[in-house]
């Protein structure tokens, strides 16, 4: 299950306090119960795609769950099941963001309404998409 964020939890990528950005937060939970929380999906992907840099003691196989905050519901959803819109006019706490949407239809509607450039599945996100 998703975790309750503490006021003291900081994003390991940018150092921002995550609790201030509950509508954008993302979480990676490890099988040993430890976790990392993020102020947005892009920082979560930076960590996930280069976990050795941010947490040398962990590897991708140590991850039990990954959650992102779905844009419309603001509820946490399993990151591997949502669609991410790149290049929209909606910014997160750190500026340009990958916006998580629950369904492909919602992502297509969001893309039209907010000038998005591309819809990505979790497995399609690369470091190039995070620039």
C-alpha cells in the first residue's frame, strides 16, 4: 500500500520536502520496507532509471511497489499501470513534468486540453524523456 508521507521526507533527487506537494508525490517502496518519496514523477524516474547513483545499496529487483499521484483523482496509483503525458502546459513543483493519467483515454483527452506532445507507458520512459 502507499505510504503516509512525513513532513520530514525529502526527495532524494532534488532535496525538496515532498509533503508540500501531495498532488504530485511519487513513492518507491522496497521489499525490506524502506522507501523513497519524490515531489513528482520525473524525479521518481530519475531515481528509478539510475538507482545505483541515488541508493547504491538497492537495485530495481528490490522494489516492491511504485506509486504516482494520478492527475485528476489526486489518488496514488500503481505507476506501471498509468499513462504519462510529456510536454504539456501543466507544470509540477520542479517545472515541466510527466503527468500521470489513469487511462489511455484520459491521457488522450488531457493531451488535447493541455497541449501535450506524447503519451508514454511506464516502460517507455527513458532519461531522454526527463530533460
